[in-house]
């Protein structure tokens, strides 16, 4: 497997030898926050990031190259997560590195290296956008008509963060299909399968009405033994853009585990954002959560749905109401500073941050910054 990884990464680097036009982009982001539980005299301080899966400061650089004909090239993305808590993230690592080529006037696209699926990925703020996400392998897209994309490929199963061990499961096969009806809707479905696990997902985005966008999604884990160990997650969000510069999004998430002695996971709520003040953007998130917990170490994520900081724990005693106001100051679309707060009322017998709970009130403050270049 390690030899295969070396070959794939070499392929991605070799794509740069044929490129004649180069572009690069990058950003740095990070923040700091404080959390205080009502049943504790000590506040928790720590580094946070605008993305819930990174705890600390991130530096990212991305280089893209394209040949003179525009039908072949490469992408190389490097990251360093300073002060991160995930294993191996405190040193620079290769996040993405692949070579690509378009054949037969765009009918077929092939990629190889440490690849990310972009054609069939979903606008998913909760679970991650694709079942082929930054994996070591190859994939292809077949586009027989403008509205249809068929994806296929395979990857060596390995954790996405460096410093972790290889999984034994052979090659994971991946496939998907996407149908895009411009101005109406998009449907995208995927499945991956190995000797260890089979997962599937399907998503629908309805854009027929500008003032009423709809986004729905279902993901299923462990289909190979779903009756005993399967998991199902589903969500739906509806945007209500009836007033100029005022965006209201409402929705819910439902999760179910087939493992014994587990309760469903649910989250219902939404967020309100006003963009009519120029560089200043106020926002308010409000959620009711049951069967999950918030984790200060996962950050506050002011850019997405503000729900990916919730971790499913399959325990109905973990329930709470969460309100998160925030104020963003935008210098440019890629550079901003944000301040905000977190106010949670725990309703269950078990605190969402661990330990016992008796209607505990938890509050926190944070500040985060992002600079694009």
C-alpha cells in the first residue's frame, strides 16, 4: 500500500512538468475563545478555528497548473495546523496532490494522486461533502451529456490526517452519479465499498425558486451490517430569502444508530444573517439538540450552518438549547474578523460537555480571523 501511495503522489507531482500556466492561492485563519460551564468555577480557554475540524491556527497554500491546451494539469495543496489537537496536524502535510487530464473533448476526466471529488460533492456543512475526500487513489468522470456526470474510482483506505496508521481493507471502490438541471435542481448520489465497510449518500438541491432554496441529504454508514451497526443521518434546510439582504435558513438533522442501547440524535433550528450593512454582517444561530454534545475543542465555525460542532452521542439525556450571536467585519470576501458568543441551556441529566447536568447554563466568547492571499 505504501508503494502505491508513493506512485500516486509521484504521478500528481509529475503533472506539474507539463503545466505552463500556474496560479496559487492561500489563507491563514485562527482564533481564541473562552467557555464557562454553570456548574464549574473554572473557565476553559483555548485556540479555535473557523472550521470545526481544526482546533488552532491553519495555514494553507494551493498551487494549480494547466497546460497550454487547458486539458491537463495538477493541483497541490499544503496545510499546517498550528496548535492542532488531532494526531500529526502540528506539522505541514500534503492535503491534496493530484494530476488530471481531460480526454475526448471533455467526455472523460481522469485524476490520480491524493484526490478530492469535486464534481459529485455536495454543499454539505455537517458530514463532509463527498465519500471520496482527500484519499490516495484515482477517480474518473464520464460526461456523456451536459446534465449527466458519472463518477468511478478507487482509493487505498487511510485516515485523512497524517500520523495515523494504515487501515487494512484492500482497495475501496467508489462510484457516483449526478444530474444537473440548470435553474431547477441537482441530484447527486455516491457509494463506496471495501472489505470492511460500505457507505452511501444522496443529496438534492432545489433552486427553481430564488427566494426558497431547498437542500436535503441522506447518508448511511455500515450498510454491510446495517441491522446491527448501521447509522443513518438525514437533514433538510430551507432558505427564506423574502427580504432583501436578510437570509433566514431553517431546518433539522436526524440521526439513527442501530447499535444496541442508543437513542436518536436530533437537531432543529436555523440561522438569520443580514448582509445590508456593507462590511458588517450580524448573524444569529439558534438550535435545539437532543442526543448530542457540543465540544469547545471543535471550534465555533461561523461560516457554515454552525451545527458541525455538534457531535452525535446517541444519548437522549444529552439535550440542550444553543444560541450563538456573531458579528463579522469583512475587509474583503477573503479577509474578515469575527466576534461572537455561545449561550447553552442544558436540559438533560447528562451535560453536553460531559458530567452531570441540572439545567446547567454554559456560555462562551470567541474571536476568529481569516486572511486570504
